[in-house]
């Protein structure tokens, strides 16, 4: 709730010159804390850098001038526009300006539509991950699970694959509850088995037993155990092979 309040109050204050620097200092502390506490990669640093877009466009020159006044440590060469350059009449856009406007508009349209696509996909996005990537969803789900792969070769030869022989602990914990990662690993062990036993792809089937807990729920089966996951195309909708979420949140305080 403190973070929500920080963004609701702090973001508008970035629009005012008197409060901008104070809010930036608070945001710097907030983003650095996130970078050390959470494993979210470049996100805190990228967000902090983007905050500087709300400052006056000349702030780098002002900052360098401030340094020069105190120690003359840097020199800033001012690059002015050539007086001989062609000036577009006021109120009239040139072709290049229109092209820039169109490209920025298309980019903004993509940024607004892609993050919302999971609302048009069936199922719980936190469970089946359909549309989760590139969406405005962060720190909204915590998953823990166990997974086992069973491969059937020619003449119904049964082989259990332990993912720990190929993946480290972090990779395994991540893969266990992410359907498309499970799909990728199944393709890998199929190819590994085919190469080792000189068999045809049609003779190999891989089934998955994945139990996953979402946000402290009781573990529930994630993948349909009766489906050969290697026979699923890459673009197959997840609702055709990922089971729906069947467990409710525990009512701990009632």
C-alpha cells in the first residue's frame, strides 16, 4: 500500500519543478531497494532512467554547468542548429515529421494493446501464463511446484526423466509451473532420447506430471497427464493442454 501511495502521490509531483528533485530522490531509494531485494533484472534501473524524461530537456547541460562552476571538471560543447537548414513553415508538417508521428503512434498502440491481450484469453493468466509476458503484471503471482517427465519409447519402453540432470535448482523451480517452459523441456528430452536410441519421433511420447501451487493454494495438476506434450504444436492454445485452476485461495483469517 505504501508503494501504491508513492506512485499515486509521487508521479503527479514529478510534473512540478519544485517537488521533482525530492520525488526523484525518493524514487531512487525505492528502485535501488527493489534491485537488491527482488530478482527483477534491469527493471529498476530502466524505470529510474525513464523518470528523467520528466525533467527539463536541458537538464544534462545544466548539470554539467553546475559541475563546471565548482571544479571545471567537464566541458560541454553546445551544438546549435545550422542557420542554413531548411525551416518548415509554421503549422505545416513535413513528410519526415508525419512519418515520425505515425511511427510513434503505432508504437504507442502496440504498448497499449499487447499488455491487455490476456483479458481476451480463457483461463487465469497467473495459472496458465497465456498472455503474461509483455503485460503489466509484476509480482502478482508466486508459484511452487514439482514435476516429473515420463517418456515412452518404442515397444512401450518407459523412462522417467529427472530434470535435475539438465537444469540447476533455479531453472527447475521456474520451469515446474510455467507451461511453455515445460513444453520446451519435453521437446528437449524427446530429441535427446531419439539421438541416443536412434528412434523415430513418432515412436516417442512424453507425458508430464506437474503439481503447482499458486499464491499459497493447495497444489493442483497443471498439465493434462493424458496428452503427449511433444505432439502439441508450439502455437497450440494453452487451454487445450493446460488444466484450469481448480483450487481456491485458503481462507486463513476466517
